[in-house]
C-alpha cells in the first residue's frame, strides 16, 4: 500500500471511540476559540469583502456564513469563514505544522458537517484526525518549505482540511486519496503577503479548496491517488531538505496525538505568534521593574534563526502591518502594558509615541546552526533605561502547554471576540453550545447560534431542539 493510502486509511477508518478524551477536549477547545476570534474577524474590512463575494455567488442556502443571516454553498461558506477566522491573526497555532491549523480546518469541518447534518462528535473526530494530518505533513515538508516563502497554513492546511471534509462526507480511503490529488494542485500562499488582507485569504482559500476537493472526489473527479509518493510528489516538489521521512511519521499517527504533543498553542494577543515570546518577556520585565515608556532608551530583542521570519514589517504604517512587526508590538506593550484588538488599528500604529518607541527597538540574530519557528526555542529581551538594563530569556511561548491560558482566560477571550457581534447573551449561548459540542446530535444547532438575533433559522434550516447536556 502507498504511503498516501496508509494515511488515507488512518483518517477514514479510525473510529471516534479510538480518539482519547483529552484529544476530543482539545478539539472542542479549538472549535470554541476559533469561532470566537472568527466572529470578531467578521468586522474586518477584508472579511466584509469576503461576505460580499459569497453573497453575490449564493445560489441557495446550504451552509452558514458565521455572524450573518446568510447561507451559501459549503465551499464558499468555508472560504468566508476561513477569512474570518484568520482576519485578526488571533487564531491558534501548531508547532509541527509551523502554522495555524484551526483557521482552515474548523471552517471546512463546520461547512461540510452542516450540510451532512453531522453530529458534534463526528465533527470533533474529523478535526482531531485532521490535526494528525496537519502535524505529520508539516513535519514531512520541513522548515525549508516555509523559509523559501510558502505559508504552511495555506499549503498543508489545504491538505489537512481536505481530510476533515472527506471524513465528514463519508468518502472511503480511495476517495480521500483522490481528494488529496485534487487539493495538492490548489496549494498556495506566500509569506510575502503577510501584513495584508491576503494572509487571511490564504486560510479561506485553503478551506474552500479542501471542501471543493472533497466534493469533486465524492462525485468521481479523478486525480493522482499517490500524491505523497515518489518522484514529482507533493513533497518532492514543495519540500525542504530537512523534512522528516513520511514513512517514519506515519508510524507515529496517534502515538502521540498531535493534540497532546506538541499540543495546540492558543494566542493571548491578536498578532503574529513570532511576537508573543518577546511580548511575554516584556510584560514580565515591566511588572517586575515598573518600567515606564518615557524612561526607555533602547530595546534589544534576539531571535534564533527562522523565529522571526513572519515579522516582515520593520516600519509598519497600518494595523495589519503592525501585527507582523516586533518593533510595533514591543512599543505598544511598553506604552499600554497590554495588547488588545484595538491595539492593531491604523491610528494606534501611527501614534507619535508609538513611532518614537519603535525607533528604539532593535532586533538581532542569535547564532545557531538549527532553524526554529516563532513558537519553538527562545527569545532574549533587554530593555535599557536611565535606571539600568533589565533583561530576560523567554524559553516558552505564551498560550502554549508550557505557559497555558486558564479556562477563565479563554472564556474571557471568547466573550470579548464573539460579544462584538452577538452581544453578551448571544455570545454566552454560543460559548455554552461550543463547550458541549461533542454531545450535539446535529452540528447545525451550533451554526445557528452564530447568527445575530439568537434563534434565527440560519442557512434556511428550521429551528432545532435544545442541546443535550454534556457528560
């Protein structure tokens, strides 16, 4: 059997009962967090354009566009919802993927699951299995893929999300292998576009491509069925020299589960994860030494090779550019002692006080023969003041299993995000439904709760009975 076939069988044939409870819990948490940040993301300009696009394309209500009383085809719903999920750069990360898993997989899972009237358990199982695909293919593609300018969220995300949609639509392993062949010819996404609306477009495009690939394969569209094998394979074409052998990685499917190791990293702040370690270090130094912005004379931040690749903006002028700039993230942290959704607006980036502090921030390279990512390794942070020099080494990522957000932190983040669209009662209802997602007999109940106004019959579906209690 081909490696592609083996991986396909794992995704399709692994029963939900074989997935550990903590992996299910992690999948539930990922769905909850992603929907919260996506609802806040619906208010971004790029998201408004995505919503307009799917509204114009809509031939009939099928799947829900989150935060809107609007239904469209599952592929276009996944496209818009994927853009929503990544619009704020507030969604989760997976180190082995070197990217954002949930911004592509959750929109694909909920669009495919909604039209299939899948149970919540089926959706969470598909997500957990898709995360295995994301992590293993991410390790197989290697750091070289990302360092050459490919956005792994978009490329590997397309393939992982295809597995999710195929599972929910009942494809067999041969069907998923065809779907991967179709999806592999759609992977795209350039780091060069970070700091623009195209970065969240990557996530939406990946989710749409995944749903489209599964649909085409389901209806008999042909493709290469061993796209991960041999010459001219996906890895031979896109992979880095440091990629791990796929055959070896397949032996590790579910052992350990990606949800357990390395685990999903949940963002505390709505900006690129490469900023988070230095921001966490700065906040600790500020709290420990009561550093005031007016006394700062210089800030030095040391990055290991590859760990600041995504921070493409050294002199940002817009809120989007600010999300990919340690110069601005550090300045805003020193000025405000926190980072919020409001931090990353054009006006905040253009503040004279912020621009003055940005000029004092210097990044430098920490020499190493290894290559790292924004959530792996360590970052050195030093702040010079008139009172002296304060420094720290940050060797864990905020929001990681080593430095986790508390359940209260996560609930507060969700309510702040979702409440901007649904109001406090609507956000609370959606949060409660998401928390017991695995017990829902029909995932459409969760999707309806994303529509402002509460009980509205989103996507043309009639109201449904209340959820069962979580066990």
